[in-house]
C-alpha cells in the first residue's frame, strides 16, 4: 500500500542494521543464520522448518507456527532444512518488560537460571495475525523504530492475554530470575568485567555484598557463573565460526592454544578440534 507519511527526515525514528527492532529474512534450504544480539530476541518461524543450536543444545527442531525466545548475548545458529521465512523482533532496552508481563513472572522461584538457553511458544490465531500484520508493514516500507517498539509491546500484551500462565512462563523463563533487575544489570555489564570484583564495582556493590546477593539469586557463585558464560561463548566460537584456535586462545585470555585445549576438556569433555569437526559433520 502507498504510504502518505514520509519519515525520511526524522532520522532518530529510523532503524538500520545496527539498531533495528524487527527483521524479516527469507532463507534458502540448507542456509545457516547466526542469531546474536545485545537485546532479547523473539524469532517467529513463518514458513519452513529448521534446527536451532544454542550453547550446548544442538539441532533443536523448529517449524512454521512456532516462536523461539533467545536471551540477550546468547549466540545461536538457525539452519534451515526447507526454504524458510523468519521474523525477528528485538526487545530493546527502551521497553520495560515489567510493565508488560504477568506479575507472577517477577517472583519465579527456580534453580539454575543459566540452564535455559531459549524458550518456545506455539503461535495461536492471534499471534499468527500479529505476525502477518508486522510483515505487511515491513513490506509497505515502514521503518519507524518507535512504531515497531509499540508492535513489540502489542505482542507482549497478546501473550499475556491469550495464553495460560504456564505457557507464558515457559516462554519467558530464560530471561527471568528471582531478581530480574539485578540479573538484567549483570547482563548489561558482563562484557565490561574481567573479574567478579570488576562486575561488583560496575553494579556499585562491595565484593562480599555482591557475592552474597548473586548466590542468593542464581544459587551459584559469581565466579562459577562467569566461567560458565565464558564457556558458552567459547563453545559457540569453536563450533560456529572459522577463527583459529590460536586466535580464540588470545581473545579469551589463554596463554596458549594448549590452555584453551585444557579448558575445553574440563568443560566439554572434548578438544576444540573434535568439537568443531562434530558440528561441521552434522551440518553437511
């Protein structure tokens, strides 16, 4: 349809490759797409089938009519087994999730937040209508960042209204913990910190106070948690990039590839070479 409102002079409202709230991708059979962002992402499978691999979970089958929530800074790979269309919505920091989700999600009492790599939700009639509407707006050429932020909030309202509480919790549980604000601050500052002490200072805590609160929320020590986050990133780099092991050892602070090799044996019971070969074989 023809647009009668020209936004090209309102630069702040436009999206680009770096800050877009929404993406529509048409993927050929066998293609591989890397999904990673500094914001939480919801991937709607509009057409086709494929597999999603995230951290140590590989080849989880997904198909048209399903939605996947990928937490921020959680590198994933989507491989199509048939021609596919996916719509991606990014839950930017401009959107306060507290205002759009059921209150029971804010007081989830569960263990090991880090064990959830992504959430799944089957699209009901209202969600499918929502997805088609967003695609129509994209095809019409609408590029307003604030407009798509409103559409994302609409989706959150649809989920809260048309799904049972357990379905909502199963979908959003990867991004919630016993203290969502605390967890969100940690996620935003993680890449800036090399040590637990660095992270505590960034969140304006004493080291002892930070360690106590962290263990109360995550039921794991901050040192062990940071080590596991590092392991997740290394696993992704080994399996889904072509970086040399020497480069990876240098980027992640290992004194030599041999020390990276020892790290992988301790965390994955395998060497980097074996891990990479296994994934390459599964994708051929």
